[in-house]
C-alpha cells in the first residue's frame, strides 16, 4: 500500500495556496475534485463575550461569573473554551477570546453556560474548575451565523435555563457575543510530501497519485484545505511544496487527514490510503526520518431512500444553513414539471397553491407546501429549468432596482436531466448579471453526466444563443449520490463556492463590503 513521509517542514513568508501552478489537465481536474469534497471559505473567528444584569444568586453579593462555550452536534456538547473569572460583577466583560473556525457552508450551533464561581475556588485554574460544584447562572444558544450576519457582528441573547433549577429564575440577564476575524495565526508552513511503494491501481500503467489534505472540523468532519499536483505514472512520488498558514490548519496539534488518490479522468479517483497526523506529528516524523503507513478504511453501507425522502433531505439540509441569512425567513418556493388536477403541465408554479404569492414561512413552510403539492399534482416531464431560473432572476432584478441590498440563492432539486439546454444556458447567463447564485442537486438514479455542462468547474464555457458569456460563475451542480457517498455533507460541497460568488458580484458592482 505504501507509506507517506513529510520530507521537509519549515516556516517562511510565501503566498498561500496549492503547491502546483501547472496547467496540466489532470491537476486541473484534481482541483475540481478538491472543491467537490467541500473545500470552502473558512475563517478563524475570535468571540468576545460580555453580559448584563446577571442574576444575583447570593442576594447580597454580586456574582463571580465565567462563561463556558460549547459546540453542539446532534445535542452532544463539546467544550470549545472558557473565559476567565470576573470577580464581583453582575455585568462582566471578559478579556479571554474564544477561538473557532467559521464556515459559511456548515451550521455551527453554539451553547454558552454561565457559572458563578464560589470564592473558595478563585485560586484554581479556570480549566480545572469542576462546573458541577458551581452555581449555574443561565444558558444562551445560537448559531455562529447568527453572530456573523448581524451588523457589527454583535449579537445579544437573553439568558434562560433548560434543565437547571435556579433559586431566582426570574433574573437571568443577557449575553452579548461579538465576532471578529482573527488577526493572528499568520505563521506559514512549507511541507514537502513523498511516498514510496504505492499500490498499483491501473492495469496498463503505474498509478497517477495526488494528495488531498483536510483538517478535522469541530464535529469530526474532514474539511479539505489543499491538494498536491498529480504525479503521472509514479509509485514513488515526491510532490512540490505545500504551503499552509496556521489559520487553515487550526493549530499545530490539530489533526490533519492526508489522503492519497490515484487520479482518474472520469473523476472517480481511487483511494490508495490515508493517514491522520497533526503538524506536530509530521514534524516528529521528519526529524526522526521515519514514514507512516497508509491505511484504507472499510467502506460504509448506505441506506436506500425514496425519491421524496432524498429531495426532502436536500431541502432540509441546505435550507437549514441558508435560513439564518434571511431575517424575515419568507422564502419563495416553486414546483415544476407537474400537472395540476385540472390544468396543463406547468414548469414553474407556486408550491403553496397560491395564484399570486409564492412565499412560505421558513423551511417547515417549504416542506408543508411540498407535501401538499405531491397530493394535488401529478408529476410530468420534460425537465425544464429555464422558467424557474427566469422567475428567480426577475425577483433579484426587482430587488436590485429597488436598491434592497439583497443576495438570492436559487436551489433546484431534480430527479431528471434538463432538456431545455439552450434556454437554461440563456437564463443562467442572464442571471449572472444579478445578485444571485444557483445550486442544482440531482437525486435518484438518472445519468446526470450531461448536466455537468451547466457547472463551469465541471463543463466548458457557457455561451448564450446570442453569443454572450456569463459575467461571472453563478451555478453549481452535483449528483447527490456522488456527494452523499463521500465523507462530507451535500451542504458543504454545494455551498462552498457561494461566498466567492457573492464577493465577485460585489466587486463587479464596486460595492464595498461592510466590515
């Protein structure tokens, strides 16, 4: 199977990015593979915390509060960090910063617990405090996106209580969370990897290996951060230097997943093997002159879902991320490719059955409208995207004309291959001039290979019937079976490019981002 060695590790001042600038077609295809695995915008964030009007649990003395911050994954809490203890204060402002990685494409629930530390423990380090021995002052819950989307990235939450019993439950106060992009973590690392005795994966030639390097997120999901170039016909490859900054990695002790793939022109790259090591571990391997053997994980079985369940899953997962960026949570929703009971086939109709108003209330409103529509229409072909994209573009155009400063994301879930190719291309190119992005998910067993022409990262250049080309990239497409079979969620894979598309739109309009 072979092994992987870190040949050199150093620091220096270099530009950050992939190690290879080669125009080689295989490496360009591997770049697209990197993006398909969920490599997106990731920023290190510092959270500053303050509180006001904390409950006076001791009646005569102010509290000695500390905040403990957790990430929440399916209800399980994992501690991220703690502040210092502020002595004798009911409206504290803590100096300690809580450091974490913000990812646009991932929902990041946070839980804040505030405790009153008994004076007898004031000489104990914050990290060593036993929280069950302290007085609970209240709990606040939010998503990291709640904070970063607010003006000045400042978010105030009323403290409450879930399962704890307080002697004075009417007084909880408020917690204020402020997010700032970290100015630190600018140290750069240069790493050179080489492998030996790789397994032969091709029948007629040696392997064409490349490495994909991912950091492990707070919930244990690998998040790709960079890749090497493809080494053609080589079982003992040595790749060009990989340059990363500490912000991308998290810390020198944070685990990295290093996967070796054998490149395939059809995009189905074979996993040769992988290792999980921190930067500190890699440094030790380098200094000791040793390598590390790859291992191949056992494949996981996947449950079969009905088409409706698959579509519902896509809507729920993607909608759960995006809804936090719309304070009103009024979402236009349409169906297409269906015949109402007493009407012709429609390729864009209001999902809620209304004649004039397509908006529904939140994600649950979409699901209710979707379930109701399934009972009241019969599905029919062909699959046309043009009317849907044109309808969404009209809304984005009207918003732009009214100077509403909104950006729209159109999600299309399909179980069929689009047939109005040129009309869809014309609609996409028109949409590229307006504040919107388009995400298309293919579900079911259809052959979606032809659909890849819609995505500039997978197909070629799009040209309208009048010879126009898109002013910017606005669309992503992925078959759910491909993404769902990998280790990352479909949300990460499909939403990873949207921040870049949004910033490109801002630059084309010469709009200054709000800091």
